[in-house]
C-alpha cells in the first residue's frame, strides 16, 4: 500500500513539474456519508493491550478543496460513530471467567470528530472524472463510551465512565469525483484515519490510558464547484 | 511526510485500558500444581503481602518420607494478576524456613497457623508484634497442640525459642488445628480447635486467662461449640475476621468431607453453611483457610486440600476465590 502511494506521488510530482497548472482552478465543497470501519488494535476483539473492541458504524464528512490541475489544498470536518463490539467483549469475559456466573455488558459508542487540513495531489481531469489523493493532519476529539460489565456472582467487574479526549490526527485518502456538469458532481471517497487520545479511567492503574483509534471510511456524496461563473 | 510522522510520535506514550477494575481469583478451584506432589499435600497456611504480591506457603506433606510421616514443607512465591487479561497465577519456588527445621520431627506435623501477617519488606516495621506458630503433632500417638515463637529475618521465618505443648488444651485424645479468633473477648485471647474427646471430632473454643495469651495461660476455659459441631466429624477450623471455615462430613454435604463456613455476629456463630458444589465434591475437601484480599481483589483467596481426581496423587492443594463475607 505504501509503495503504491509513493509511486503515485512520484508520478504526480513529475507531472506537476512537467505540466505547470493552468488557471482552471476549482473551489469545491462536498458532503459525503457512509460507513467507518475500525481496523488494527482498535477492532481487536481479544484482551490484548490496546484492543478497542470497536465495530463499524456510520460516518459523515464535509470537505472544502481548492485545487488546480494536479495540486491543491484540502480540508475536512468529519464525524464517525463506531459501535462497541459488546458481543466480542462478552465472549472474552465468558472465556476468562471460565463460565463462572453470568456476565452482562452495557456500552455506548465510540465517537470521533475530526478537523483536518492538508493537500491533495490529483491526476488531470479526464472524462469528467478526477482522481485525487488526500493527505491531511489536524485534531480529533474522541469519545470513549460508558462501559459496564457485571457478573451475577461478583457484581461489577469492570466499569468506565464516558470520557472525551483530544489528540492529533492524521488521514490519508483517495477521492474520485465525477462531474455531472460544471457545477455538480458525485464523489466517492475512501480514507484511513488515525488518532490516539487519552481517556480518564478512575479504576486504571495510572488513572488514564491511551487508545489507538484507527478506522477506514468509505463515503459517497456530492460535490459542488463554487468557482463556476454562475456563482 | 514528516508532517504525518510528528503527530504519531507525540502521542506514542504508554497506558492501556484495563478490562478488570480489580483482581478476581478464579472462582472455581485450581490445582496448585507447582507445589503438589504424588504424595499427600494438605493442611496449609499462607502468609501474604498484597502490597508486594509475595507469599510464604507452609503445608503438611508426607513426600519427604515417601508416604510415611507428615512434615511441614514450605514455598515462597509471587502472585500475578493481569487486569488486562484476567489471568491469575501463583508462582512458587521451594524455600526452606528455619522455623520448620525447629518444629519438624519424626512424628506427624499438621495444621500450621501463623498469628501474624506476612512481614513487610522492612522487618523492623512490625517489630514487637505477636508472632507465634501453632501446629499439632503426635509424639505420644495422639495429636497435641504445640506453639513456637518465630521471627522474620534474611527472608525467612526463624524460630525464636523451642516448640512447647499448649498443655491446657491437650488431652489424651486428639487436639489440633488451633486458630485464633482475634478480639472476640476484650483482654482475653479466644481460639478454636478440633478435638475428638467426645468421641467424634468437634470444634471447641478456648478462652485464655485475663491479660494472657492462650499459649501463656495455665488455665484455659474450653467448651464444645454446639452450633459449629455435629454428630459427624467437624475438623480443621480456621478463622479469618469473623468467618470460620472448616471441614465436616455432616449431612447436607456432597460426599466425604466438605467445606463449610459460619459467620460470627452478635448472636455468636451462625449455623454452618456448605460452600457449594463449585468447591465441594463427592471426594474429601479438607483444611480450608481464607486469606483476605482487601481492596485488591473482588473476592478472597481460599486454599484447601482435596483428593478429588485430576490431581497429582493423594491429597493436593487447591486455590479458589470465595466471596468476601
């Protein structure tokens, strides 16, 4: 994956040097929504050190991009609500408690609100289609859900109150715009997001912990070119 | 690319979410395999420091005589509990104590009981506390209760004086398994032990002279406990706080000797309650003792012995988590 991105970047930079941008710049606003899918340790459903027990959930994103033929500025505000994998969490308690008592779990959702800025590299438009890579950094405000685990024989065996934490965020994505006309178009976007907030937990050894939050988003929506003469 | 890397480095610190608020000792019995042998291993007592998660275990075994007489053997160890995975483990290494060299004999030694908590890392922190080691032995063919003072030095229990019989408690019958009931009566020491002086084994209380310890008293008030005793054999009482655990083959059990408990309240000892089929089996369960875990664990630690199948042979030691009572 990294190698492909590097090759694409190299091609685009070469293209950039060989073909200076024309003045046909676009100022694009877009809104997309879709699904956010956790991966890596965030999605792990075993009792490992950083297991997040996160499950896919809905996401929405608003973007503003300003770009020329192959290079430009990008920014976005996104929100994702990822479910807590209660079934997987319960299975781990049943396993580690050797079936002693009946375990019950109540948990809310993970939530991530991200504010990103960065740049985009794209191939020149062809057949009303734009393909662009997005590289963004910024800030994410994440919320860890309420989690409460009870055992019928022992009572509450794990509890954590809902808490929010802010941290730097990075994102890389691939976006495809298909312009229906000069002003409106459809957009398909896939991105990989990472942030690592700290959450307070009164029962944790140090009173807080870090959680690596990694998720992929696949969104579809529309884009609008704000730079058309009519506007 | 550096712009992407820097935020990742900034946030790469330690700290992980825990899946358990407190430790949980396995609520179903676990064979204490690291200390058991193919011979009989039972009658244990364990001194533990929860702050350091270290312990010393003493129990009776006939391993050294290949099945003949019982002597005390000892282990040191660490307790591990992973609040992430919920795994509990008691790791041990064989460790000799000078105290046991003083009390072990060619006779049988049973029912070890330490009066003091496990010493802290700094031994002088608890200088001057009451340190007596009670046990039973049968030099005359029947079990009698003995006592030996001890100190803690160089990482081991050392005898401070010679063992002596607690004469006011001993008879021509079998007495053993003394356990102190702390603060039961002001200015007197109360202990419980087993005796078969009435034919079957029963649980007796003993109250010292005023201002004296049981082991110092020349006259001790001894009485059979009608609540704790039955027409069957009731043996091996052990008191932690206000809870007594003991072994009995009375009716209402699951077969052989079962483990029972009773709680001491304003009305005295409650009617004994069987500890249930998670712990008891149709085989023998014997000499339980409970170690309070304070705020570290959701349940208390109990160690007992059993000859149930699946062990290493004969009686084996098992540990299990029991509800705090």
